[in-house]
C-alpha cells in the first residue's frame, strides 16, 4: 500500500491550489495514477500541469523537475506535485529569438516573463520558452527582473552555460540598458559609484533625450557590476527614479496596472567563449523604450 500526504487549499475564487508528496513503495510505478489517487484532478489537468513544471522527483540527494509522465519510479523515490490553478493559467507576452548559436541563444524577454521558475511552474520563463521553441535543453545563465525587459542569454549546453557564467562573474561583457526616469537628467556621462547592500556597485549614466511635456528623460546606462536592482537603486539615489518602479521609485507616484517598468537591456556585446568571435547584439528599436 502506498502512503501519501497532501495539502489542499480551495481559494475563494474557486481556483484550486494543492501540494502533494508521495513516497514510492513499489517499483516500476508511474506518477500520473498516483497523483490521481491523491486528488480530484483529471488526467488532462495533471498532464498539462506536469508539462508546465508542477511535478518534481526526489531521488537520493537530488530533487529536480519531472516532465516525463511515463518515467518509471523506483522504491525510495518521492514525487512532489505542486498545483496552483492561478499560476498555471498565467500567460505572458511572446519572447523573440534574436540570435541562435546552437550552444546558446539570445532572446528578447518581455515585461512580465520570469527568468527562473518556481516550484509551481516554469511555463512563463524564458528558459522554458527557449526549450520548447528550439527543442533543446535550456539553462539559466543570468537573470533579468520580471519587471524588466530586453536581451537575455540562454545556455543549451553545460559547457556554454559554465563558460558564460564565468563571463558574467568576471564582468567581461558590455551591458547597455535604456531607462526612462522622472525629471530632467542632463548628465553627459556620469560615473555612479554607490554601494548597494554594502557591496561596491558601478554604473555609467548618459542623457539621451528629454520630454518637457512629461518631464521625463531617456537615459542610457552601462553597468560595470551586477548588483540586484542596481540600475533602479542608482537612479533613485541620484534623484531620478525609473518610471514604473513601484519598489525603489518615487512613492508619491502612482501608476496604472498597464504601465510597466521602463527599464530595458538594449545591447549586449562579448567575445564568444565557444567560438572566439565577437558578438554584438542590439535590440530592435521597436522593442526599446521611447519617450513617445
């Protein structure tokens, strides 16, 4: 007899949310029938949730996402099914492939898309989109905030992922962002060296354009370090908060739900650690923030 423990929470909106952990006590067992015995979801609902990243397998010391519904389980395994109907129903704008180099690809990540998934799903992440689009394993190399948009690199081999990881760690890539800030920022080229979370942080701010009607400025930022929310924090510390920044920006400003954070990664250049060629990727103007 297989014992299982699970937690079921029915929200006011009638959207189901549950967590199920099932220890495997019989060999050659399939996950779907076990999950069906522990909840009232249909086979179709379970399979869709598994495809979106809701199922995990613990085997020995390791726990990883499991998508193969026909994978035979072993005695001692534990499967974890984390179902949140609200999360699984989420949709995000389409990502756009900018460059495919087989070992890695470069994408435009839209506002609202995650870099990394959660225990509930990963279907709204750039890595999963790349995986399904290119039919290759995809690995996270670096991150863009969910509220930010722009250029992001996805690895498709462990070699490339590790090599790019070193590039980012050593700050051996040139990363350019465009932001729209409140106020009239006129700095031609300003080095901003203000610590973040007691760690050194270096950004270079440059004025691009100013709109006197909205009192907003389009600013280019090159980051020399990669601290969390570095650009947003530096802009706020300078007195020019980023438009749409509800976390670090001007608390007196209120934004419509449809108004996104005006922060976008528009250029990435580096020497490819695989081929040795110089790569310079520019975001199309149609995807970059403008004062208009």
